[in-house]
């Protein structure tokens, strides 16, 4: 007797689409076949639906201390939203506090997350203090299963590291099999442009985008690629927003460098026009929203495989937090984890831009390979965790505040209606969301250790 059988699904993996059934026992996938000749405690008929690996959102910031406040989704509410969006693993960013060590930060984040998470999670580490202690602890942290790091070229007063520090950390990370993620924007130029605009009384949301134009990001991506090249480290550009940056990554990858990139649902949906809307501050994130041409190039980058992943950069703030006197004071960030799958399915697969297998590559297979979670996560295979999502391709949902689960009082996606929506999310064999309702339990998620980045670059 099995725990769970899903019959008659259209099963999608990173390389195949086929009709079949899946059997689950003790949280693992035990059967994949046309039919399963056993009984189970729960059997569902998924006729007409798609069955995909649960998503791995490689970019979340739950309860993040940032810009003088804390992001409003904690590890509970944020992973409720994740579960309802078909995400079964998040990779959250632990933020080393100034003066702290990265090993202490790891403990802090485990203590915050473990009692609250409703789906599984792994961690990246944001290093803010470049010093001997933290440099030495990189090796220990990788042994603990935190194998990826995020370094900031932006946020001069809060998170920034200079090029020497970034190079030195890359040099250390590569020795022990880690991966460096980079926030690519030129901090000095942002400071300069923002000061000019503010001195001219230009305080509205649209000037957020003008203070960090596309080339500010492109220059930093170019520099990041060269730092990776000099150090020999693999490098992952997080939240890439521009078409030109995509071209730089492609050029680096074509030269044989292990450089990868991620984009986010908001860059695939909106343009900088959103900053002129009545609540333009709510769309402030960094890098900012760009042009229609950039948006089209990002979609194309996903379609042809130049951009490897979609992560959400989920870091949300309520309307009170977003209500600030000028753009430079608005906490940067928007929701995202719950909308990755609906946006990519509806605007990508539904519009004929993304094949189904590519959808699985960018939302689960590639992140699982890059962050060392494969094949426990990111695979529909016997022995893998039973992390699955059933998607109804005909279900239309408006991404309004009433239908989403984050702890904020508005939705930037209020005007967006998608067709194709997750209707069942399974985390290690347990149903954590069904028909838009969270059905999981607080604290049931587990920490997952990342494996080292392979010496032989993954074939993505
Ligand atoms: N970008 C954001 O928009 N928010 C948090 C951090 C970041 O890099
Ligand atoms: Zn960032
Ligand atoms: Zn981020």
C-alpha cells in the first residue's frame, strides 16, 4: 500500500513530456509508470493536468533586515505563499550582520527558519564584512551545506563590497567548491545619480529607475565576469533585468567561463512605466524595471537557454513601509515566490515562448544543479523527494491581494490575470496546498544541505 498515487497526469521533466502516473511512499517518489497496479491511501486523477517537479525558488529574503526595516513575510507566511505557488524549496539569503561571523549567521538563520518553514529550504550567505575570520569560515560554511554566497556591488552604505573583497572571496570560494552570486550594479554611479536627482527635487518613483539605468547594471556584470575570470570562480548574476546584461553573460559563457544568470517574474511582467502609476513606490526594487525591449530580450534569453533560472527575489514590504518621502528611502523589493509558476506558464508556455521542458529547467532542474540540490530536489525520478506540483492549464486567476498569501496589503499584480495555475503542491509526499488554500504545517519544512559546485561545470 502506497501513501499517494497521482494517475493520468501529463508529466513534465527537464527533458520529456509523457503521460503517466506517480507513486509516493515515505516522502519519496517510488513509481513512475503508465499505470500503477497498487493501492494507496490517497489516489488522485490528474487527467487534463500537468505534473511538474516542485519549484526551487533560488532567491528569497524572508524576514530580511533591510533599509531600516524588516521585510514583511517571515519564514512562515513566505513559505505559505511559496507552497500555494507550487514552490517546494526556497533558497533564502542569510545576511551576515556587521561585526558578525558567517558561521554565527548560519546558526541565526537556522533558528529563525526551522520552527516556521512550511516547505524545505537551503541557504545562501550574504557576506558584508570582508575580514580574515569570515574568509576562513567560508570552508566551514560550505561543509555545513551552505555552498553559495551573495556579494553586493550596490547598496554602498549597507551591503556593498569593493572589487578587491569580491575577488578575494571568489578566490577562496572556488577552492572549496562554492558558487558566488553577484548583485551587479555600480554603487558609486547610483550614489552620484541619486544625489543629482534629489538635489533637483526629483523624488518620485520614476527617478528610482533613472538613478540606476541599465548601463549601471551592464558595467557591473562586465566587471563581475572579469573578476570571476581572474579568480577562476563560478559566478551567478542574480536578478538580471536588462537585455544587454544578458548579452554579456552569453559572451562570457561562450568564452567557456562558468557564468550563469537569473531573472525574476517582475522583470518579465512590468516595465518602468509602472513607476508612474499612482502607487509607483510599490514597484521599487533593484535593479529597477526596464523597457519593453529588455523584457522581450529576457523572455528570449530564457527561451534559448542563455538565462538559466527564474528566482523571485521575494522581499516584500507593506504599503506603510513603501510610503516614503523620496525614492531613495523606499525599501527595495516586491513579492514573487507565489507568482513564478503562474507567470512563466501563462505568459511563457501559454504564449508559445517557452516549451514545457524549458519551464522545468529554469524553475527546478537548473537551480537544483547550480545550488547542489540535485537529484534530491529538481527531479521527477525514483528516489527523489516527492516534491511535485499539479498545474491546471485552464484555470484562470487574477493575481490580486485576495488570492495571494503574502503578508502585505496590496498586490503589484492586481491587474494581471493568468491562465494556468497550480492546484496541488506536494512537499515530500504531503499536500501543502490545494486549490489555492494552504494545507501544510508550520515547521514541517526541513533544511537541505547544498552539495559543492562540481569541478566539471554542470551541463545546463
Ligand atoms: N534587491 C531588492 O530589490 N531587494 C532586496 C535586495 C536586492 O538586491
Ligand atoms: Zn540583490
Ligand atoms: Zn535579492
